[in-house]
C-alpha cells in the first residue's frame, strides 16, 4: 500500500487505506485495516470521524481493537483528532493572508523583505493563482555568491502541480553595491 501511495500519490488510495496509513503511525505492527473500516462504518466516512467527539472515537477504537478504554485508545483517538483539527484549520485559513502581487511595486516590496538579508544568490519562483494571490514562494535553487542555476523543467513541473495561473521568477544579486537588485522579467 505504501508503494502504491508513493507511485500513484495518496489521492489514488480509497478512504479506508488512507485511514489505515494514518492509524499505523499510532498502532504500529498491527493490521489497522479492520480498525479503519470499523471507524468509517461507524461514523459514515472521514468527515464523520472528524466531526465525532473524542470519546466516541476512543470508544470505537477500544471496541474495534478489543481493548478497554485507556492510554492506548486515548492516544489513537488523539492522533486522529489532531489530524482532523489541523486539516480544519488549514481549510479555514483565509485566502486574505496570501499577498496579492499585481504590480511591479507590490512585487518589489514583497521580494525585498524576502531577500534583503540573503548572503548568497537565490533563484526563487513565486506561484500565483488567477487573482494574483501568492500560492507559494519557493526557493528553486541557492547558489554561491555570484551564481544560482535554474532548471526550467522543475519550474514548469511545480507550476503544474500547484495549478498556478502565473509565476514570477526572482533572482537576486546580493553582492552588488545596492545590497540587492532584481532581474526584471515579464510574467504571465
């Protein structure tokens, strides 16, 4: 199952196998498939597990594993709750926190903050959505004091993975007299 996930991505796995992989972290060296299937059946799916109370999940874990409610079942329920809570927080994060880079001035302001104290050259890519909101600011490569190689195939591959509508390529020159300069390139 891990090899299939590594080759085809986690999206290729059914819900019970995703849950099984998660549970294996909390219940090592045991077959977690029955527990995963029991939890999904009891709560009606992943969303139901995420919405269930800690006690209800812990009771189902104990029942499925044949354990009394205790330290082990509490740990499994807490691990599941942690994963679902983090997922909820990520989903709730407002897109307003992502900067909008829709002008040369906005770009320079953003990049100056990110690069002004970098002692070595960097090649960065800013991936934007269709509203010019920053999806990801990624350092593609760090170089020496005067060289940072870039591989176009990697830039394009990453843009496709992120479903970026636009990208901005940024390359700094930290050794110039003005401390930092930017190569200008058109984006879109």
